[in-house]
C-alpha cells in the first residue's frame, strides 16, 4: 500500500521535474507542446510531425531516469482517462465520455 504521503511525494517530484524539463527555455520542444497533467497522466497536444514527436519522447526519457513514458497518438481521436477527444472537420476539439471495452455494469452487494 505504501506510505500515506506517497502521492504527495510523487506529485512534488513531477512538478519539480516539469519545471526543470518541460516549462523551460532549455526544452528544445517548448514552443511545440501543450501539456496538461492529471496526477500522473499527461494529455498533450502536438503540432509537429510524428518524427519530431518521437524525438520529444526521447528528450523526455533523457531528462529523468526513474520515469518512462508510453504514448498513444492519432491525427483524429484519442482516449484519455474517461474522455474521448477528437478533432472535428472544422479543426475544433470535441470531447465525449469514453468507456473501456472491458467495462462491466456489475455491482457487488
């Protein structure tokens, strides 16, 4: 289960890492990324090509030893936590509720 302070330690470490690696002028990708965090889940909008996205992920891995990033990308839609985010034909961002395929409506009494 871990210590009661584990989440606070994690959040503190990640906020410090973000300030030193993401939200800084020394980040070569600073102007190309919109970065949103929900605890340890990151939602990011990227306005460059896939090759540069791979370079950005490599940059992230080079800035911290104890954390590895996995990512899913799409030009049209992506599932993030319980939200499906998609781009409309007019380049608007539209969201809807997302439910995992394994979701069951079962209750334990």
